[in-house]
């Protein structure tokens, strides 16, 4: 399966759901979603991310053959949580990245910010941004490749002249089950550790949402 290339905000009020509990549980978590996105000041950007959430819920009904149960689904439902490092195959409990021992200035080499991995058969990802909590970030450019789609290289260095510590993608993207994701980085110095990570949501059946480490199926 190939990830979507992006989408504009859509009217989801007339959406037809496959499971009766899905719209009820989706409405129940809407306040939580909007609270999670309160740091985003532009309503149109919030709407675009919300459209992606609805699209993932619809895809989840189809791909997982289960109804949506919100943040704490039943054992026979799927739900969602904010993206954790383990979900993208980073085997620790922190969004902490260390640049490699080889220089990547001007892309003379590249570091794996998220090493290439494949989503499980019962996993969906919605990714909408990047953040870096360092006062002076070392990472300065990102190359994002979901599946075979290669996105334009993004410079994140202008974060240093803004009060925000995050960068929102022009278009959120979805990684469907069994699709691949790779995110590479270029940076200014070698062997530097940073508190940096990906903003997004992870959709999966409850059995996966409660695991402490990554289990691929």
C-alpha cells in the first residue's frame, strides 16, 4: 500500500461509518484532539490535521475490520495515541536523536533520523510535524520518504529565529499498513545528542496500544 500524498480539509459531517460505535467514540475524543492542537494557532492547519485523523479512522475501519474506540478502545476495537518513539522503531522511551560520526554538511552523507521500517499489518500513522527542544539545534534539514514518495528536503534551521520549537509539514501524511517510512537528516556537527522527535498519531488495535515496546505483525 502507498501512503497518501496529502489532502485538503474536508467536510466529515456526512461521513458514512462501517461500525456504529465509531462516530460516537470519535465525537467523544474531539475535545482532546483540539486540546492537543491548541499550540497551533492557525485554524486551517488544525482543520487539515483533523481531516487526517478522520481519514485514518475511516481507513482503520477498513484495514483492521474493527470499530473505532477512541483513546481507550475495547479489546475488539482500534484506537489511537500520540506517536511514541517505539512506534517508529526507535528502541527507547525518549525522542532523543544522536547524529552519526560522519559529517552530513551539504548532504555529503545522511543520518537516519527515523531508520527505514515498515508499518505492521495493523498499524496506521498520521505524521504532521517535527520538533526540537534544543536551544541551538544541530539538525538542520530533513528528507522524508514515505513509501516511494520523496518529499522536498525541508530546512528546520529557521526554528532558531522563531519562538516555536516545532515545524509543521505543509501537508500531513498517512503511512498505511505495510508501507515503508524513512526520515533522513543533515546536521552541522557529528555525535551530538538532541531532544527531537516527530509529531503525529498512531492508530492500532488495543492489543498494540498497550504494549510497552514495538511488536510488528
